[in-house]
């Protein structure tokens, strides 16, 4: 589908160029097309820094028909600055393509192919990797390796998008990419995230959330979307902003909410998180 929004960014944000250069110097088929959908109810988590949340965001989330899982993490300081139901269960949708790409890169896959998989959110390429590398075990292995405590492979092994996760676990995955992963694994994934196209390989508009909501900032994101598993419409936006902030917003709405309405709302929420992306001084 096509909706109004920003055009695709050209090249790689400055923060990521610097990050990749530093890392390089330091290092001298599933038969069914997966629906990126799902999610179950989970427990609520209070805001980590509610004094900075502001009534507008609180009221917005309370009045929304969507269920939200949100976290904002200061990777430089190692602390969560905002959290809303960050331990509630959602599903990974196309965020599952990150561990798929990491697995393939570890087996010698071409960096440019994995960057394109991430940038275009290519389901056909993901299906091939899913079949080649053992399906659900891909998710479980990476969850165990990096400490994603509430993330696992899907119950139905042919639907990788149904892999359960939480906003906190997605934050942990992005922190691993940013701070811990070997450059030969992290760099192609981060490059693809920074080059996220305005429409995915299936034609779906994928600059909702962080790209549109935080349009004046440098970002590297992975998106996910689906309708209408469990009679819900699902959107995920997760990424690294300005090279130091990890922002994760997972959401689902009743399926009568349109794509455009859901995209506008998640972009609105992302924009309201901008106030947390500040470095305290003094």
C-alpha cells in the first residue's frame, strides 16, 4: 500500500558512518508466506521516569484503542528513561529478520545481501533463511545468547513473524547490535536499518513510527506490520536514534482501524518520545 510520508533517506546517517568506521578500525523456506502478526496480553510496567512523561503522552496512550509496549533507553548511560508495558508480550513480526540476518552472516552470507534484506524487509529472502537455518531455533539461539528472556521461536514453526517478544527484549537485541556484536555481524544489519526504504519489498509503507515521528533525527530502524491475526492490526517500529538512544514501540489495534490511522498514531507516539532523547547536564 502507499501512504503519504517521507521519502527514503539516501546513504547512511553520520552517527552510523562514524560507528561503522570505529568498529572496522577496532577489528584491523517456509512454504507459507509468514504473517507478521500476533501478540498476547502481558503485565504492565510503570514509566521509568514518569516526571518527564508529561500529561499529553499519558493521556494519549490511555485514550488510544491500541495496546502499547514502549521503551526508550539511553545506551550511553546504560539506563531506561521511559517505559510503558515494556515486559508485555507482543510478536516480533519482521524484527525476526535481525536474528535471521545475524545467523546467515555468521555462516558467510554476503553483507550487502543481508543489508538489503533488512532495508527492504524482504519476506521471500527471510523465508529462505528460515528454512536454511532451522526455523524457530534461530530465534531461540539468539535469545539465549544475548539474554532476551521473553523471546522464543513461534509455536507454529512456519510463521516466523509470530515469535513472541517484548519491548524490553527488542531493546536488548538492539543494544547488542550497537555495543557488543562483532562488526562483521552488526555492520550489515545496522547499514540496512539506516537505509530502510520508504516502502518494503511487498509495497507496504514502512516509514511510520520513528522515521516519520522523529524525522529531524538520524535513525536506523527495523519495522514490522500485519493484519489481521487475532482480529488486530499490528505495527512495530524499533531503532537506534542519534547513535545512542534505543527506541522501541510495539502496538496493535482492532482490525477496523485502518493502516493509515495506525501508522499516523504510532508516528505520533514516536514524536512524543522526542523529549526523552536529551542528555541531562549540570
